[in-house]
C-alpha cells in the first residue's frame, strides 16, 4: 500500500500513475450528481485498489456518500459511509490526516441528514457513530462530531433528557471545530435544544448574537458579518414564533426583507425556520415555498421542511389540493419516524405547531392510489402539478425539481428522437406527444426544441412549409421564456435560422409575408438573447440575391463585414464567409474570390475544399482551362465523396470539373443520390439535367430534371410576380444546343 506521505518519494512511473488518479478524482468530483457518477466512482475505486492507494479510495467513498445523500438515497448513503469508515479503520494511517479528520467529523452532518429519513433505522446510524467514535478515540481526534450525532439520534427518539445531555457534553469540550460563535454550529445545535426546551434555546441564541455583535432590532446588510447574521436572525424569529411572540418575529422579518429581499431569503433560508416567520408576509412566503418545493425529494425525508410548505400552502389556499397532498405526506412521514423511534414526538409537533389553526379536509383520493402515491417520482409530480408547476410556468431543464429530475432528462432524450423519425406521420405523432408532455412538465427547453427539431426534420425531407411554420413556433417559445432555455439549445435555432430563410426563399409555397415574419421575429429574439446580428443581415442578403437586387445585396454585405467583427465570438466566421461566397459569386466574382481565399487561410479541411472548389469554378468561368483539372484532382483526393466539401452547392462541383471529355456520370449520380424534391435544389436539378442532356441524351433523367426545374421556376415566378427565375434558368442551363460547362 502507498501512503499519502510517500507520494513525493515514489519513482517517476509510480508518481505518474498516482498523479493520473488525482486528476481523475478531480474530474469525477465535477460530474453531475447522478447514478452515472456513482458508477464512475466504483470504477475509480477499483483502479485505486489496484494501485494500492487508500487515500483516494477514501475520497471516492466519501464522494459516493455525498452523491447518494443529494439524491435522497439515504440507505445507500449510510452503506457508503460505513464502507468509508472501514477504509479508515484498515488504512487510516496511509491517508492524509486532514482528510481523515474531516471524514470522521462528517458523522455529525451525516447523522442529522439520515435521521430525517424514516427508512434508515436508528440502530444502523448508531452503529455508524460507534465506528466513528472508535476511530476518533484511537487517533485522539475531536470527539464533538460524535456527540452532535448522538444528540441527533436522541432527538429522533423523542428523548429530551438524552438530547440535552449530549448537547451539554458537546459544549463542554470547547472544540475548535465546533465553536459556539460559528453560524453553522449554532444552526445545528440550538434547534435540537429548542425541540425540548424552547426558552433555553432562545436565550442561548440571543446571547450568541450579542457575542457576535448582531442586533436583532437593527439588521445592517452593509456589515461584513451580515451574511452569517441572516440565518441566525431567521432562527431567532422562528423561536419567537414558537413562543407566541409574533410581533418580535415580524420585526425581524421586515428588516430582512428590506435588507436582502425575498429572493435571497428563499434561496439561503432554511424552510422550516423561514416559512413560519414569513407567515404574515404571503408574497415573500410563496417565493420560499417554491424554492423549497424545487429541492424536496417527496420521499419521506425533510419532514419539517415539507410540513412548513404544507402549512404555508394551506393558509394561502385552504381548499387547495396542493396543501392537502403535502399534509398527507407529512403525516405519513411523521408516523413512520415515530414508529422507528418508538415515540410520538413528531405527531405531537404536527398537532401542536405545524397544523395549529388549520382547517381539516377529506383525504385526497389520489393518495390511496398505489400507482401514484406508491411511486416516489409519480407522487412528486402529482404534488408539483397541484401548484408548483402551474405557478412556475417555465422550468429550465438545467434546474428542474430535484424530485423528478430524471423525468426531465428522459424527456429531453425523447425529444432528440424527432430527428430520426422514419415517416412524417411518426414525426407528427411523436411531436404531439412530446409537446403535451412538455406542457405537463412546463419544460421550456422542450417546448422550444419540439417544434424546432420537428421542423428541421421536415426541412431535411423537403417539407419547407412545415420547416418555416415550426421554426416560427420555436421562435415564439424562445421569446416566451429565454432565460429558462439553455444556451446550447438556443444556439441550434441561431445556427439554423439562415438555413431556414435560405430554404424558405427558395420554396414557392412559402410567401414573402411569411419570410418577413420569420426575420422580424428573429430580430426581436436577438434583441432579447443577444445572439449575433450577422445572421439577420445574411438573411437579408439571401433575399436580395434571390431577387437579383444588387444594390441591396451590396449594402447587406457591407453591413455584414462590420457586424462580423462584433459577432466574431458568437459564430463561425468561416461558415459565414462561405455563405457570402455563394451569395456574391454571380454578381461580384472578384469579391467572392477574395472571400474564398480568406477561407483557405483559416478554414478546416472541409471548408478549405469548399473554398477551393469555388475558386476553381470562378477561374473556369473566367476562361482558365486548368481550373477544371485542379478541382478534379481535389475531388479525386477524397475518392469522389461530394459530402467532403461541406456546404458547397453541388452544382458548383459539377460545373467546376466540367471540361471537354470529362466523365461526369459518377459525379452526377453522387449529386442526385440523396436529393429530394426540395425547391432549394433547383440549381442542382438544372445543372445535372443540363449535363445529362449534353452528354447522355438517352438518359431519361435529363428531361425529367429539366421538367422539374421548369416546374419550380414557374411556381417561383408566380410567387415573385415576375419571370426572372424561369428566364434565368432557361437561358443559363437550357439554351438549346449550347454545350454544358462552367461558363454556361
């Protein structure tokens, strides 16, 4: 076994292996708190055991314990904690002493957390405390954490004498780790005392505040100790409420609300202390209620916090289902806690304090349905749906209620399946189901992503009207709750906006009013989200190119050049440059060539190939006879893979390699292989049709593609109110017997 103290003296190979384990440990601690993290810890422990390095084995066991606690898995958490103690028992001398002390001292918070969950037997918690005490006494470490833990167990049994005795032992130790002027220590100690001796706890807290020079009647947010003062003042006000001193409690409440505001109190306050204090301040109480509901597991733990929320919601809405459901859950939990501890302390506290003055109601029928009430997640969603979800309106999938977090993760995963739906009917049915579920969960991200992804899938299938309609719906959802939708999802819409406009402009079935609405909505969005303005200008350039409005195109390109400087960190400049090349290639070939050359210097391999193809095409149009051969060599270097040129329009590749005697058949086959009837492929239809008519007059695809191009241009002319597109396509690609080529 390798001791922590020996790491610096290991040989190079061993040091490298241990350093790698440290780096992995650090990375694992940063992972999300979920089941996957537990599995990673298990794998890591195996590797640490093979490396014979107990220091990180203990760290990993502690990591498993904390993850399980946060997940509300108390039984498994206790098991992980016991395993940690076993590692310390066997190899504690090989672990960094500071880590050993910290892990042993954690028995206090571990016990206080675990006693709140009725599924964890008090005997098992006591055995864990015994293990820790044994190690502490062997090592001469601070014993106070054990006394704190034993006080918590005694309180859970309803044994006031034992609780106060353990607290007295705790205080008599004068521990440096458990100072009486430490805010966190006070919040652990005095609520235990208050359960059995409220006057004693109140007097002690008032003395501690004087020691800390905190005046309950004159809270000052500007003082450096204000952050520590807030939870202590909330606790004092709670004691005043318990003692019937409502006026004194309200004085503190008003000072705190004026000093730090309801949002911070809701975020930082302990619910079971804060909510009774805010009882006569219902608006502020509601903020704390909703913050608490977001973080409750609804699994029987946190009974006092749940009781506080139940009381607050019942007072706010005496006939509301939300308060009734919460009350049933608390009563069930209190009964289980009392049975476990062979006491009635929890039930008595409900009757004498938490339910005091509340009306009684019939038992909600749903609590007798085992399929709902017997399933923790289903129960949690039922309670949240009775109030929290409707009040919240839009939930971020990054910060969902912890009790049903997995449902949001699963829902997001199902939403991504839209892109792989096999048929339009399958996609429609899945989208409808996902949209309904999004409303149930109030999930802002999926409200946005469902129409967005459904539309993108439709666009891939050439259903451009559906693409535009759904993109508009996604814009509406994003504008509805921009702060609740993750940046990564917003970026999908930002990235595909210009593609959507390009497709819409090319689609005769999409009206100009719909296109203008799409752009105007996006402009409003970008003002809210701070997304790049360049995309909007690019969309205007797309319209100008389609309409052959050279003046507007030139103005848009000039504006785009200025905007790209500001937007450089928000988008891929090279991608935009390639779009500019496409838009300006016919009307400003010199500018297009200069832009393509810039891509050669900054793009990745695929982008460089696209820029090279454009330059070859431009040179061929100018009469350079070698340009086609150069492009043919580039195409050959990727084995004829037309997808290796990224966003390059296929017709550029075809015209670029066209030369007398060139074999175009395989290239035409490749370009047509994955095409559908999307109008945006008009120029590929025309180029391939023209090439086939010129080189393979017996191939039936030539006339078919010419007819398809003619149909699209007729419909474009009808929408646009002119004959520009039908004339241009006919003159450029089907002018009679003129041979096909880049100069056509």
